[in-house]
C-alpha cells in the first residue's frame, strides 16, 4: 500500500502537469519554474518526513524479528535495541530517512549534468523554446519507467551477486576521472549522424519539418516522425546512459530498492522545473562538472571500501556531509571565480 500510494501520487502529479501546464505550448517563465522547483523540493522534503516517522510501514514491520531481517537484507548500518520495538523502529526510521535524503541529493546533483546535455540537444535540433516543456514531461514519464526497471533489476543483482558492488564502484571511479579529464571539452551533437536518429530514419518515416507541437505529421496519408519526437527519443537514450551512473551511485547509499526508487523519482520529477530555472545560467557554474567528477569518484571509492569504512564508523551522515560539501565548494568556486568572457571575433 505504501509503494502503491507513491505510484498513484506520481501518476496524479504527471496528469496534472500534462493537463494544466502543457496547454498552449507556451514557454515556461522563470517565475513558474521557481514556483514548481520549490514545490517539488517541498514534496521531496515532505516524503523525507514521512519516511522519518512512518518508514517502517514500507516493509510492514511490526516485530523485532522482522525488523532485524530487513536490516540484514538491506545492509543498514544500525543495530536494534533488544526488547524495545518502539526505540528500534525510531532508529530504523531515522536511518531510512537519512538514506533517502542522501540519495535524493546525489541524484539531484547528477541530474544537473542532464541539463547541460538537454540544452545542447534542443539547440542542435532547432526546437523552439515553447515546446521544451512538452518534450521534457513525456521524457520524464519514460525515464520513470526505465528507472523502475533498472533499479529493481540492480537490487536483484546485488542481492544475488554481492561482488557486483565492486564493479559498480570501479565504474563510478572511472566515470568520475573521465569526467574530470574531459571537463573543458566542448560537447557537440550532430543531429543527422546521431545513432538514435540513424536508427529511426532507417525503420521509420522522418520529416525535418516541425508540425507545431505534434510528435507526428501526416502527409498524403503517410505518418512521419517530426524533429520533436526525434529529440524526445534522443533525450530518453541520453537518460538511459545517465542512469548507468546515477543508479549505482545511490546504491552506494542504500541497498533498499524502494528507497533508491523514491529518491531517484523525486529528483527526476524536479528536473523539469530545474531545467527552466537553470537553462539561462547553467553556463555560469563552470566548476560544477569538476564537483560532479569528484562526487562520482567519492561514491565509487565508498562502494569499493565500504567494509573498511563501516569498521571505522563512517556512516550515512558522514556521506551526506561530504556530498553536500563537494557540491557547495563547486558552486561557491564558480561564483567567486567566474568564467572569463571570450573575446569577440
């Protein structure tokens, strides 16, 4: 019921978004983006409060034996208080809420890198600003479905093959180092030669012309994909690639697939409004990619060294402090040492 209620809430919010905010294909204003960003952050914090006080209902825990079983299954770094169910549940709820909050911050931070790519894609495909919102809403719907499959598949693999955490950790370290090395490279997108566009052009009819806000265009009885649908496919493909980084990153914080899903989905739902909030100023945060690179390396090392870190008393609280510290330093550095304007030709 807990998980089902969450899915109903997500479906309702997406329906409201599509029904109330997608009519007219108008550009999203900075004011609306700010309001929606604040609303999603409040929803996310409200869900933290829910887990903090009623997290035990997620797995229907009502006795100490079941609580210990869940703690062992999901590798929570906590201990129950013998003979005191209420106090043990309080410890469990506090830890569950903290794991969710840390995972949410990690995913929200990594989502910023999505914004860099989305801006590039919309520009490369020549999509007018008034259609951004429609593409992003449908893109987020697809991302939720893919994340659901990825997360619970990942949880199954971790449960059966514990050593896969080391593979995830090594991959994240590699990705972080690669991101740091390529931090100053200009990213480019060639719409005609993109693998997704080539695949779509090979098996479907494609037109280079936009037809208002429609994903498909009918001409002489033949249905064609418009550039609006092509960019949606490319965004879904890009999110699939990003999920390979972000989902293992959250599994470094918690092994509970439900908590991973909750933190992932709230961050994704807030991504759309954050896009419109940051689209015109994202270039000012020149050190943000450096921060994200260090963040991935830290998370990867945490997965590789998790047994040793547990022995020295490194907890989820410490992880949250390090993660917030890395992000804060990268943002402050970007503001204190702004990028110099390039001289005009």
